[in-house]
C-alpha cells in the first residue's frame, strides 16, 4: 500500500489554522495524542489543542464588538419609577383589603341571619300554645295544620342547634339551655290549650291569664349572647363569654329558669282541677282529723 502523499514544502499542516495565526511556536500546549487519518488508518501528525483558541483577534466575532458604556437615567426618572411602583402596589393592596373586607362582611351577614333564626325559633315556640288555644274549631284540617306547625318548629330547632354547634361552643350551650327552658314552660301550656274548647266569639280571643310566663326573659338571654359573635367581642374566649352571661343571668331580676317549668305545671294543674274542690279539700280533712 502506498504511503501518504507528501505535503508541499512550506505549507502549513492546516491552512485554516494558518489564517488564524496558529503555529507550533505560538507557545500553546499541544495534545500528545495524534488523530488517526481517514486515509488508510495512518496517524495524522496534526496536533489537537487542549483549550479553545482565543477568538479576540479574529474580526467578525461578537467579542470584538465595542461594549456600550452603561447609561445613567435622568435625575427625575428614579423618582417617577418609585411613584409608579408605589401607586401600583397601593392599588393591589387596596383591592386585596377590599376583597377581604367584603368576604368578612358577607360572613357576618350570614351569621346574623342564622342567629336571628335562632331567636325567631324561641319566640315562635313560646307563641305556639296561643295558636292552639285560639283555634276556632276541632276540624281535622285545623288540627292537622296546628300539628304540622309543631313539627316544623322541632325541625327548625334541630337545624339551628346543629349550625350553632359548629359555629360557637359557648353559644351552643346558651341556645340549648334557652330552648330547654322554653320547652319547660311551653309544654304544659300546650297541654292546657289542647284540652280547652275551641273559641267561637271574638271576645274569647282575649285569653286573660293564659299562656307561658318568662319566655321574654329567656329570649333576652339569647339575644345578649348573640352580641359576642360580632365585632371585636367575637375574639373573646368561650369560657369568658360563658362567665359574663352567667353573671348577667344572676343580675336579672327574675326567678331561676329551672323553676319556671315547675311553676307552670302547678298553674296548669290548678286550672284543670274541678270547681268542686275535692282534690284540694282532701289534705284539709286529713289535717283536721290529725
């Protein structure tokens, strides 16, 4: 196999590298390994550089372009930018605050409606005996309407109690106590109303001394408790809220709520006793005999 073709004398191994000014005497380090030539698998005597060449002396490259000196903004430019950033930031903050306040206002309105529904239930449950007592007949339709009203009130109580239990532990206790106290005086009054005859005259609508006593005091206690779920008082600890409500309850000039139901039951029993007075006279006879 013939050897490699001889290179003409005085010719650089690589004309392209010669144009860039590369030579063996330029002081650059050469790689000791030689590349294999594509011609017959013989070694190529042209060296390989260890590091990329310096392109600063080659015209047309980006690193040879002159770099513009940094320009300083006008004196009033920085103040204008600062004011613009402040205006944009204030607008964003104002929008955020407005969104938060709108959400809090909507939540407060929904909470106010729910607590108003709780107070409405207590008042409606206290008025239920009057509806029964003022019925004008004992027709099945009338009785069914009154019974449906009672069932609706019980369902409303369960709904209100469930919502308040998830909203405030202190208010849940207060509402359950108020509902229990109202039921203690309403239940005997309902029994008396069902046992009474229907009213047939307009003058009979004036019931006189009939009706549960003390419902307004219980409703006022619930209304006072609702104040602690709005404004800055909403942040108060539930234990402190309960303590304040207990103190207000003791300061109220009224009879203890636990005895309201007992007194109402005694009044109902006294009204339903026959006029002959046999039931009340028996203890007197026994006392006289003793």
